[in-house]
C-alpha cells in the first residue's frame, strides 16, 4: 500500500535517475485499467509534466546536434561508425530518398495516417563492412512525435508514461497527442522485409521486430481512447490495417487492446459496424482467435471487447455464426480474473439476446404488428430495470415451448452446472477482490436463461461441487442459489441477493397453466407439462429450506438503500410458492401470518 503514491511523488520531484525509474514503473502500472482509473487526478497532473520533459529532452538533443537522428547510435557503436566516412554517392542517394518521401507526403497528405501493413521504404543506402568503408544510414522507424529509442532513459520513460496515462487524461493529452499523431503517425506492420531492405535498431536487431510492433500498437491503443482520433482511425482504413498484423505475434496483443478501446468508444464502434460486412466479420474472427490462442492479456482484452460490443446486433450475429459462445465458455475456469471477465461478457451476451427475443415474442403476440428495431450498427443497451421487465414479460407472456437458440446452445454445452460450480467455488475465493462480481454475473446469467422451463429443471438436478475440505460432494443446484440469497457468505451484499432472488422468482412465479387455461388463456397449449415443471420447482425450493430463507429475508433491514427491494422480491417469491396447496398450508400456520406479525 502506498507504493503507487510514492512513485508519483518520485516521478514529480526526485532527481535523476530515481525520477526516471519511477516514471517507467508508473507507465507499466497504468497499463492496468483499475490502477489507471483510481489515479485519474494524479495522471492529470503528471501527464503535462511528462510532455514538458519530452520537450526539454528534445531541446537538449537539438542543442547537441543529435536531433536529425531519431534512432540514436549507442555510444559504443558511435565511435566505430564515425570512423567510417560516408561517400559522396551515399550522401547523394540519401538526399534523393528524403526528397521522394517529402514529395509523397505533399501529394497524399491523407495517407500519412495509419499505414499499417504497408511495405517499408528503404531509407539508407549501402551498409558498409570492414572493407567497404561505408556507414549505415540511420532510418526513421516512426516519425515524430512518437517516442523513439534513445540513449537517454528519461526520454523513453517520459514518452512511455505519457502514452500509458492517456486514458486518464483525455482533454490535455488528447489534444496534444491526438493532433500530432493525426499529422504524423506512421504505424507499420511487423512483417519483416528481406535482404538489404531489413532495418536495424540501435541494438542490431531488426527494427520492425515484435517488440517494436507491440510497443507501437500499445501506443496506438492509448490514442484510440480519444474520440476524434478513433474516428479518423476508422475513416482512414485503420481497422483493415490492424487486421493485417500477423498472428501469432507479440503485436497481436497490442491489437487486442486496440479492439477493446475501439469498442469502449461507442461512436467509433458504430463506425466499425457500419463498415463492409467482410471487415466486421474479420474483426470478430480476429477477436475470437485472441480468445483461444493469444497471451493471457490478449485474451482478457478480447473478452472485454466482446463484453462491450455485444450491444451491437451485427457483432452479436457474427459471434453466433462463428461458434463464439463455445469459445467464450471455455475460458470460465482459466483463472479467477478470466472467470470474472468471461461471466461479465456472457451476461452482456444474454442481455442482448433477451432484448432480441422479447421483440420477437411481442411481435408474434400482437398479431404481427411491427415492433421498432434498433439499426444493426447502433448500440442497444438495457438498464437493470429494463432487463427485469423483459424477463418478467417472457415468464408471463411467452409460450411454454418457446425456442431460444442461444439458450439451447448454452444447455448443450452443459453451462448451467458450470455456472453453479463457479458460484460455489467463488464463495471460497476469500482473497480475490472480484469474487462478488463473479458470483453476481453468474447469477444474472442464470436469471435470464431460467425464463425457459427446461432450464429451470436443470436447477432441480444435482451438481458436483467441493466442500470445505475440498472433497467433491453432490448438491442440488437450487440449494446453491438459496445459500447465496440467504446472505451468509456475502454479508450485506444486496446486489448478489437481488440476483439470486430473481432466479428463484423466475422459477416459482411462472403462470399456472391449469388456472390460465380455465380462464381462456393459452387454450391451444397443453397445460400439464408446464404445470409439472412449476410443481417440481415448488417442491425443490421447499425441500431445500427455501421457505425459511425467504421468510428470513422479509425482515432484512441492511443495507438501507436496498432493503425494501429485497423484502419485496422475497415476498413475491413466497406469493408464487403459496399457489401450491401444501406450501400455502405451511405458511398460513406460521406466527408471521397467523399472529399478524407481518403487519408490523
């Protein structure tokens, strides 16, 4: 604790080299989204300071006469290089090449931006050997203002810190970095040229090696946080060039971050969805590859990309066509952090499908009336209240044998027991800060899919979990849900209790078809199969102490902001259960009702 604050202090006030090392460590730390979000104000103060230091370093280089050579030659190579004179023919060739580059920039200024994947031009003449007497002509790998490799560590770290802090400071850094990058950014592919055209960095390695491409893509990702830059990026074919980055490669991890930041920017993502179908399909295909084959961070970024972009129906459709659900579900038990992100993406996936299915059912129930649909390139997001309303509508109004492809696939993949096992396992993740979110996301998924009776029956089956001694035991799926709703593991966590109560409500509050059929509802549907599911769920809740749990929740007083809603949901579940004559008889004899305690 306090380490990040100390690094900020050293980066601002300490002398070199301490301030340089602190700046480098902060640049790495700010790559973590949670850390960057917690230190937005500190970043807002530090980024202008880093920009000022970059200018100072630049001025120092200009004063020392090194500014014409962005890729500086290390000191131990400088001496040997300077001893090799440059011939007049080489100097003339260099001037001609530079003239050609200037002409190209004047003729096609719009192509200056985002030249991903294009063949790199040869900037130097003949490399001299021991007997040739020629010196290698220095090459610009990336033009200003992209930070270059330099013998000055302060310049590298300040540049890296400015890029890493871009997400937290959108106004000052966005105007500075976005404007200059739009003018001069020349981001190139990591595919290696051959022969004499292959460029070298100061260490003698190919200049377009994986590390260079990765760092360039990371820098690009930081700029994509800014709306204007992202819009220009998409408009100039940047997405198509991103897809040309080879895989597997180190740069593919940077591509995953670029895709995530593009999805985070809703305006930019709308532009991406408005591109040709082939481009968007290629984006989804690339992201699905990242889910299965990339580094852990690339997999995380791809998961977050889908989590945000599922609200776009064109992405949702392409995801289903390419077997995306199976690939996403396979990540659940990769790691705790991955499990959390995967469950969040799955929740967004089913929320998007819930909106689509609700529209379809409404259109059928209203005699073919046209229900307004969201354009495929526009985001369709729903609040928690809207999601609950859609679930209640499908539970009450959808036909008993409703077919839902996404849920059917989820069932075939045995994902309901998987979610229950994850909830049970996450209850023991005492040291993981995200365990509450993981459980809540999993419960929200179960709440949506339990609008179908066949999914409810899976909760009535047993599932194998681990007990306190980590020995496998079998328990009822509904027992796990009731245990979480009771609040003993997650004390005063209202969000988890509300999500668990929603699952229970969906299972016990479905319409009683025997009553509705007598009243004239659903005359064309046989009532008995649906009643069997409902009766079965009543018995399962009763046999797993569900009545006791729900009665206890009627007296919940904490947290104050959510206590009323928790009591209301518990009461609704008891009303649904009371339609069973046996349960109604039990409840009617309790002091809570017989003595009028409930009125107090």
